[in-house]
């Protein structure tokens, strides 16, 4: 049902994979008649420069890239990150600011005769961007919000990225199996979630890609449940949604498991969700609208009269960020492209009873998709 | 040296502590001639409503508060958070949006004849805020960026908050001691950091307030070091900077420890930093400029010829956020106020050698401060 094929790679494609991402940014800048781009979004920063530091929060940046349309790109940060920046950001000139970005930026832009500077309006706070625009305008520089310039490069994963994602998926599955083997009724959701985190640590992961969800019985009716002190019960569905980050790249998998014997209703709903998932995976291929993959899975659940119980989209892109473009939902007319990595995760949620969700990750291919998940922990169907 | 005194509370003060924070927001709104405030910042949202959900990221909100200048405040979220919102946000009307905030917001503002809506420009992305302004302008509503309206309420902690912070500090110290007792040369920084996280889990914490720092030997020269696989060595300084979150409130403590015998240089630098810390704590009291507390500690380090090796500010506020106002640094002319909770954390950082940092938390009082830390793990001086 799901096409799995490893493609022979052309020399040109292999070379493309090697090319420094900042060169692609520079090409886009020249096309859009911008003199430079200021990169603030952490995954974009990492993607373009290799610099792996994380921001403490959106208001506390670990640094910015300043990529001119031509010439050497720069990494601007403060002294706390100096050593890490210098060792990681190959090909970048590392420059330090003492009292925030603006002072240094003004100087650099003047030296480089920048008149139009792009900035990431979707990852700069309104107050910071407003100040940036104002201060730069005073120096004859127009700050122009741009959206998706780096993200558009991140949409399609190259071979090296897919290998990294595959490894993150494999590690995630190994960890799931390790913990699954130790599950017993009476353990609390928090205990299980922490056992997963511990296994991530012991297996050399960067860490969790997001807050692990372990939601037993009625708690499974919340798609974004936070683990509680509720003990797992025999026979109830337990939604486990977990992601391991490895070398920066994320994985994301959901299984719904039952300790002991599931009742008929659980089995029935499980079969329905699994059927929807397989239909979703079967629909995924390059060239179709994201909404069409969503519809393929949703139709199965709708026909069973539970359309209103599947209240979220079918999936989302995964890469350096665990949630990134594209979004697979009812409203997205964007087209799937070869090399995108997306989740396929239908679910049904019944308040008071619980939920069933199943999630795999797939690579979009020309005529179908490659399932990155080998795990087959599905209720015996 | 540090004044410790428990103050008798007046009935009026006790009542003030009990007052719903949204009433204080409403008062500020009326004073600033705003018809409503849209709260997007997660700690502000929690402070005002009691709703504890976390945002997945700045671009994926768990909900917004809409506080009108008069009448019932509202919590706007999506179906994933419906049950949690309803159970936690006492006194708030919970309303759901299906496809993002804007559609619902337009309707609510029209019904309530809102003409001027404040929004948190320091916690809304530029692209989102720009769209908000544009869409609302089309409906005759002016969206006005406001800064610090809720933060200003959070600056001074009331008695109940200080009790919560004190408990988070006590738990943090207990966990530090548990792990400190098991430290041995040969353990890696990552292992120690994870032992701390495990102890937080086992002791019922919400979780770490920030990424734990364990930095041995030369790694200690990076104030924001990320734990590595480097093994701890006998005799070297190991910087441990950790924070436990409990009931939403944060703690933040740094100790620099040595396994085995420290050499003379370590002892000398340790004494210097401790002396600077005590001078900083002795300077803290209501009414002085934040820069003056910073200077009191910095002068000690500067006089020893190491001024340039203390490259960050003396401290920061702590509450629902681990980094919040006020900032204690060279440039801050803001005044300390009674009831603020701040860190006092001088350090010296010698590239290639390592670092020493010591951090306590104090409550600012009229004539001094209360040290919230009881831990005395300081090199024998």
C-alpha cells in the first residue's frame, strides 16, 4: 500500500545537498532586491549556519544571522555564546554585541551600504521589530518583513536530512519499545512520561522534541493532554505521543496501547483510526493538495459518524522543528512536494471516554510516500 | 548582614493579596482609556486567570485572555484546551475559536463596543500583531500595543506568592543536596544534570525552571554552558545552576562545588565571588537603583582586577518566569521595590580555566532583604 523505494541519486542532486544553505538565501535575497536578511528564528538560524544554541525564550535570543546578498555571512551574538558560535558556524564571521543587537547592526549595515534589510516578521516580537524599523529608518535603512525565506528552503529535506530524521525516528521507536515493555496498570501517566524521558537521556538523544503525552482513559480525550498523577487502568486506551530529537532533527510518533484486554468499543474505534491512517498514508504523494490527504483519512472517520470527533488536522511537517510546514488540514490548498516529511495522525476523541490517535511519519515521494516508522504496535486487528 | 524579619500584615494588605488580578488589570485599562486588553504572554495569562497551560511555542498559543475594562473577563482558546480552561480559569468565561483567534475576537469586540484594544506588543509576533491591527482596523477597532501592564502587577510578589517561591527554593535546595551527596569524579555533566532532573520528577516538581547547567573545569567559563559528556575531575570547580518549578513558581540557585581538594587559585576566586555576593545582598533594599546593587558586588570583583571577567548583570527577578523584571545590571536605573524577588549571582569566568558563580534569591524589604536560600554549600572559607 505504501510505496517504499530508495532512489538512485544524480551527481547534481548530491552536490545540491552539500551546498551551503546561506548561498541559497543569498540567491533569494538578490531576487527580491534585498541587501541582507536578519535571521532570528532558531531553527532557521541553525539550518543556515550550523550554530546549535537554543534561545532561552523568544525574548532572549542566542544570536542572529546577518546574511548579506553577497559576501561573507555573519553571526551576531553576545559573549556568553562566543566560543560555541565560533566552533559551530563554519564560514560565518562571529561578531559580538554588548548591549543588544541594534548598536552592532547599525554599524554593520552602514559599512555594507545596506538599504533594504529583510527581517523575519513571523519570529520577531512586535515591540522588537517596531524598534528595529524605527532605529534603522533613522539611518536610512528600510527594514522589510519577509516570511518563509528560510522556511521555504527547509520544506524539502535533502538526503542527509532524511537520514538524520530516520535515525531520530528509529531511536524514538526503540525508546517506545523499551518503555512499552515495562508498562503496568497502576503506573501514573507522569511516571511513564518520565520513564520515556529517562530512556531518551540514556540513549543519547538531544532530548524530547516536545512534552511527552501519556493520557490514559478519559484523559485521552484531550489531544494535548499533559501527564497527570492518574494511574493507568487495565483495559483502557492509553495515548502515548512522543518525539525524540537527535542531532537537531525531530521525530514524532503516537501509539494507543491497552494494558490487558481492550473492550469491543476500543477495538472498533482503533480499527477505524488505523483505517483512516492507512487511507491518509495511501493518499500522500507529491503534487496533491495537503487538504486532499486530510480528506482521505477524514472521510473514513466521517462515514463512521465520528467526523466531529476528529477535531484537528491530519498532520504537519517535521524537521528541525517538530511542527513546521506544511500543515495537512481541511483548509490547506498547498501542494505536497517530494522530500517533505510529514506526520499522518488521525484520531477520535470522546469526552468522558478517551481517545485513540495513531501517528506515523512519512517522506513524500513522486508516486507515494515512504513510511519512516517500522513500529507495528497496533492492537491485534 | 542580611536582615531577616517577618512582617506583621495589615488586614488591608491581606485583602489586597486576595483580590483577583483581573480587577487590577481593569483598573489600569480604565485609567489608560482602553476598552479591553488581549493577554497573550503565558505567565501573564496564568497570573491573571489561573489557567496553567503552556504554549508549545510563541507561534502556537494555548489561549488568550480578553479582559474588558468592565465586566466578565474571557479566556479564548481552542477545543484541545477546553476542559483545562474551564476547570482552571475561575471567574472567566471560556470561549472557543475554531480557525484562530481573529474571527472570534472581531465578534466579541463588536458585541462589547470595544474601540481601543490593548495587546501585548512584547509578546506577540510582528506578523501576528500586524494582521491583528489590520483586521481590527477594518472593523473600527484600534489595536494599541501596551507594554508591562500585567508585568507591572507581577513585579511585587504578595505573601502567597512569596510562600510559593519559598517552597520552590526549598525543594530546589533539597534536590541539590540529594544529588550533591552522590557526585563523584568521572560522572559526566550530562549524567549529573539528568540526576537533577530525575530528582525534580521524584520530588513532585512541575519540572525544571530552565535547562540545568552543570559545567566542570574549563566549561565553567561559559556562563550559559550546556551539559556535555565531559567527565568531572577531582579538584576542579563545577558550576551547578539549577531551578525547580513548583506550582508554577520558579527557583534559581547556583553553587560552585569542588570534588576533592580545591587548589589555592580556586579558593581565592571563590572567596572573591562570595564576598561580592554578600556585598550585593547587603546592598539590596527597597528604594535603591538596581544598578547600585550591581555596583556593590561588581566593585569587589573590579578591585581584584577581574572586572572584565564578570560579564553579566548581578541578577534578575524571579516569579512565574525564571527571568523577569527587574534586571539588576550596570545600566538599570529602575528602583528596587518591597516584595520584589531577585537573584544575586556574581561570577568570574576565565577562558581555558573555568568559572565560579554563586546565586541566591532574596526578597526585597524596606530596610534590606530576606535571603530565601538556607543552603550553605560554600567552599570552607
